[in-house]
């Protein structure tokens, strides 16, 4: 007997958390909801499949039993054809059952046994019913990108956060005024129908009501019968001065709601590379080229300043390639400096007159200079 792969249906791993299962179901339910695709039955069938998968994987007890069943499938053991055993007792964990009694306590499995074997597992009034665990709402993740100049001055950014709320016109009922929910005549309000497969029956979501157990007379025009609407909340996020690339801001309690409280909003900051400045912590570095004569004699040069007006700096005489000039307070944030790194520029060609004068000066200073005519110093 081939069982449906609920994990594949929702597109999640077997190790998926309850939050990941919930998020996957919501996304697929919105995508394939038949009310949004009238006249396309394939969307209705897909919606049934993901609804069934979510019903099992979102319930810890059902999911545990399903995982146990599929584990036995891997070894070629079909629990539906075990001769001589009462499957009800096995699933109920009755005393004396074979080693498969580890599947005991089916309890409120809510039809999972039905979907696999076509008959309802016996109920045991002694089974303790436990309330579902409280789960914190999902976190919402955003990425904001800024240039270096914006980070140096700080800024604010507005996030648009989607919110799902009860539909106002129909007050969450999904029907317009004068409309109502009607019990599905095909499944008689159960939301499931039994399909015979050989000696067994398999329960599937009802085609007519899409597993809801009811149909709508005059569905709400605003929410298309869903009972909820999606809107946007605008939240201003303050970006601190000098924040570093890759840092994450956390806004507590602004994520999706949950039974154990809402999740958070997490904002990851990305900073674009700058063509002039390189950042190292709070400091900024820039390279400038100076002529050999400027390095020997000293000069003044105008340089750009991040987020401010250009400024004039002094290049000391005798400066060497790679020398650094530090300008306090001109970094990317408070306490940071601007570091100017000198690069030497040497002329590629000289006129005969220029060369003659430079050769004379070099010899006067005691340097050995190549003579173009003789090739000697």
C-alpha cells in the first residue's frame, strides 16, 4: 500500500519545525485555493492534498504516528495486511499486541487511521487528551541595503509588513449578508469521503467542499469566502549611525501572531561597496596620488570627505609612498578617523630640457644617473 508523502506535498524536510510546516501550508493554501482559480479543478485537487498533509504534520501526535508508519514502509512492512492481528488493538496498544505496539495511543488522531486503512480505529475513553503545545509566532525577515554615506549619517527606513486579519464586511464568516454556510451534501459535513481501494477504503478530502465540510451560499465579495484579508502595516526602522554590514536589527513582538506570543521582525543590513572609501571598523581609508616633486617638496591637496564638503590637507615634504595622513573625526562614525594613504606618481616621459635639468640636480645631490649618450654615469 502506497502512502502519500506529506512532507513532499508541503515541500518541507522531515526535520521541519512546526513553524516551517505552518508557513509552507499557508503559502501553498493561498497559491492553490480554488476560489482564486475558478473553473480549474486541478487547483482544487492540489488544495485537498496540502490540506490533508497539513492536518497530519501540524499535529504533533498525528505526525509522530505518521512517521512511525512510513518508517515501517521503508522496510517493506505493510501494516494493512498483517494476518492474524487486530489492527485496532495494535494502534490502541492493547496488552499482548506484537512489537508494533509502539504505535499505541492513536487517541485523537482524527481520521489518520481512516485514511490509511479505511475504517475508524476504536476509541479509548481512557486516553488522556492533551491540549496542543503553545507555539510562538513566526519571525518575519527583511533585508535593507544602504550606501556608505547613508550609514555615516544614520537614517530611518519604512518596512511594509503583511498582516492577515478577519474580514470586516463578513466579520470573518466568509459569506455576504443573507448568505450562509451549508453542510456539504456529499460528505454530510465530515469534510471527507471514503474511496474503495480493493479490500480497504481510503479517506480523502471531499471534492465538493474541499475538505471544509460546508459550502458557501453567497460568499463574501471582499475576502472571496476566505474570512480573512491581507493588509500592510508600515513600521519605521531607525538605522544606527555606523552600523556594520551584515548586522541584524531585531524588532520584538512585531512578527506573526502565535499561541505563545508574536514572533519578531528581523532586519539584516547590507552596505554597498564605495568606489572611493574603504571601511575598517569606524575608520575610512582612501588613496590619493601625488607627484614625485610634490612628495619631495610638500604640497596641499583637496580630498573628498564622506557625507561632507571636500577639505584641504597638507602633504609634508619628504613624504614616502604608503605614508598615511590621519584626519581625526572624519570616519564612518563617532571616534572614527579618515586615513589618507599616499601613492607616488612618476612622470613617464620628459622633454630634453627637463631631463637635462633633472640630471644636473641629481648629480649635484650625489645620485648616479644614466647618461643617454654614453650610457654611463
